[in-house]
């Protein structure tokens, strides 16, 4: 995640898009044609407290995970990558909620979040897709 990025609402981002514009995207996508199969796609984000530093975006897609579990996993991936580069001591075996507190208490990671979309496969076996994306728009 480039330094100085601003997080926009979906509406604010859509207002900045132009036909034919080339964008950088981090996208997670998963699909199934199995009836009632649970699928999830998520993007995790971790931003450093130092706004001149770069952050991390991660993508995760899974079968059998609900939106909460898949979203937390993607957020954990991004935060752990950032924590590693910032030299924050942590035990990778501890639960995400505990590590999240350690990361924030360090004062080096200011924000973590995720965007997730989950779905159940169509009951008649039609293809079902779940997509989550972080779209980077240059000003």
C-alpha cells in the first residue's frame, strides 16, 4: 500500500473513475458451482503510524469460511507482514485478537481492517462468485 494513500468510501471512489482509466487493483475472487457451498473473498489492510511508510494489502479466498473468519484472516496476513517489516516482536502462534493488540500497542501500526464478501453456492448448481477488491486510484 503506497505511502500517503487515503481511504475513500465506495461512492467517493466511483466518482473519481473515468471510462478507460487504468487502475491497480488487489483482488480476491472465488467461485463454486456446488449447491450451498460457502465461499469467501477478502482483502486485508494494515497501515503504519508513519504516514511516509508503506502499508500492506493482502488477499484471501476460501471455501467453508464465513465473512468474519475470512476477513480476520486477511487482516491478520496484512498486519503480520507489516509487523515483520517494522521489527515488532510477536508470537505467530498467538490468536489474531491478541496480536492485534500487540501491534497497536507498539505505536507503529495505526490501523488494520478488511473488506470481505461471502456467498453460498446457488441451490441449483449455477456458478456463484464472491469478489473483494482494493482499487488504487491516482489523483
